[in-house]
C-alpha cells in the first residue's frame, strides 16, 4: 500500500510540466475539408463531398444517377460535377487529408510516461527480512520542452494537406473538362468523315460506271477506289479514337455498369463572339494559385523544423526519472520501513556528435524549399501568360478557319459545280475540290477543339490543378493531329 501511494505521487509529477493543448480542430471526421470545399468552389462552382460511410456513399451515388438521367446528352458542367462526386482517386486524396489531421491531433497529446516497478527479496528466505520495492517513472523532458514547436510544425503540415487536397480537386475538374472536350471533338470528326465517305462512295461508283463505258482508264478508277478504301480506314481510326476518348471521360467520372449508357454531344459549341480579356492574369495567378500556397507552407514548415533542429542540436534525448525506493527490514521481530524519493536525469553527452551535420542538413533543406518557392513563383507567372496566349491565339486560328478557309473552300466547290454543269470541267475536278473542302472542315473542327482546350486551361493557370502527364500527352497528340485530316 505504501508503494502504491508513492507511485501515484510520482506519476503526477511529470504530467504537470506542460500545459494542456487540445486538438479539437483536428479530431473531427471532416477536419479541414470545409476549407478544401470553399477554395475549390471559387474556381469550379461545383459541390465536393468527402465520403466516409455507407450512407454518404449511397447519397452520392443517387445524386450521380440523377445527374446522368437529367439530360439526354451529358454536357461538360454535369460531367465535371459527376467526377467531383464519384472519382475514387479524389476520395483517396481526401483520406490523405484525414491522415494529416490525425498526425496534427497526435502532436497535441502528451507523451505517455514509462513506469517501472521492481522488488528484491522475493522467495529467498535469507533476504525476506530485507525486502526492497522500487518504482520509477521516466518522462522525456526534451519532448515536453519542444512540444509547442512540434504542434506548430504539424499544424503547418495539416494546412499544407488541405491545399494539396484542393489542388487534387481542381486537377480532377480540369482533367474531366478536357476529356469531355476531347471526346466531343473526336465524335465531331467521325461525323465529318462519315459525310466525306458518302461523297467518296459516289465518286467511286461514278468511276466504275465510266470505266464500264470506256470513258475512264483502269488506273484512274483505281485512284478513286483507293481513296474510298483509305477514307474508310481513317473513319474507323477516328471512331476508335472517339470511343477511347469517351472511355477516358468515363474513368474520370468513376462510372461503370449501367451508368455507361450515357450520351455526349456530337459537336462542340460554336466559338464565342469574342474572347475574355485577362490583362492581369499574372497577378491573379500569384494571388490565387493553390500550389504556390503549398510551396509557401513547405518553406514555413521547413523553417520551423530548422528551428527545432537548432533547439535540439546538442541534446536529442533528455529524460527525467522520478520514483521511490521502499526498504523493509525485520530486526528483533520488529518491522522497520524506510521510503526514499529518487530523481535521475538521463541525457546524451555530445562528445562525438555535436549536431553540426544535422544543422547543415536542416540548413540545406531550408535553402531547397526557398529556391523551390522562388522557382514556383516564376513558373506560375509563365504558365499564366502561356495559358492566355494559347487562349487568344487558338481563338484567332479557329476563327480564321471558320471565317476564311472553309468559306473559300465552299466557294471553290460551288464554282467547280457551275463549270461542271457548263461542261467546262470534268467530274473528277469537282470531286477533288469537294475533298479539299472536307479536309478544311476537319482542320476547322480541330482548331475549334484546340480553342476550347485552351479555354479550359485558363482556370488551372489561375487557381492550380493543371494538366497531368497523361492529359498533357493527349493534348500534344491532339495538336499534332490538327495539322492534317481527311484527304
């Protein structure tokens, strides 16, 4: 009983060495998600959810099915909303936010003391008269002294995780928007090639009839037939590309099973009457880019870690041991008990490791973070300028094809038809002009697609969540494909 009382007293001693810091802001089920939702809503104007139980999963699934059934053809805004509700990779990113919140919560808790109790003289008749009971409690004093700094670092990492989750949300939204544009443009190309196929079939049939009458050589007939065959191959390739583009959109929206029956438009929206002026896009990007804010927090966290390393440069482990020792003796049939308190201090003597290497490592880490932040600021400015330049230039290019190239090709075809009716030109000159018109139309479709992709990249340039490697490769392939099309 004496040992138990002493143990209770000793146990209370190290626990009063530090104040109590609560972690209520980190312990909630959706800790930090409100900030993520509010930041992403500014850029996307869409709802985001963090699904953590079956009830929430059923609610999100019902909402997705309602959005799919609302319209016969899925528009881009609905596709983005479905992706934000149903993309499982995004939910995994939110789980990383929860993990960071748990780490911050853990940092607010006091370190449990280590308790040891021992006795001597048990079971030995010779020593039974001299029984000793010892109890010790070890508490890491250095951890208590640096606790506030640890909490500050964990809080910075938590805020960084919030911004990272927001960037991931914006990235899913931007990727989905680009995928919708790519899929719709691909199906528009298919439609144009199918119309070209009808013209080619007519030319091939005419060539065959002229060959039967002897008015056309077999070589000329073969040229018309091979055009039809090549165009059929191009149409099949375009149809495959359209199906794969739609599958990319399906993956981003997280759809499967019966939800795969959704339809998308066969043509992109027409070009707007004018472009939006963004003369201050650099300033907007520097003010709003979330990934730049992540880099700033990385520098802040590194600076705090540097300060912690400096505080623990010489002593990395400092423990205080408090306890008691109770001795019981039996002398002349009389029991005598003596209890004494014990206090010990344990620490590492910095004879060999003076902490210079750790300080140098922390210093280099800080310089790395500072330079990465500076590089990020330069890149953000450049990305904003590039995004707006692509937006303006692609608009001018698409408008040029719409207003100049296609009308001129149409005029050429019309004039060729008039001269053909007047028996000035032959049939195949008319068909050649028709093919050239089809090629110009395909180029105009690709130019319009490039404009809408550039328009979709404006928001990521300002708020973050730019193209992933996969989507960047898709855009490069699309741009290279826009240099030609049709026959």
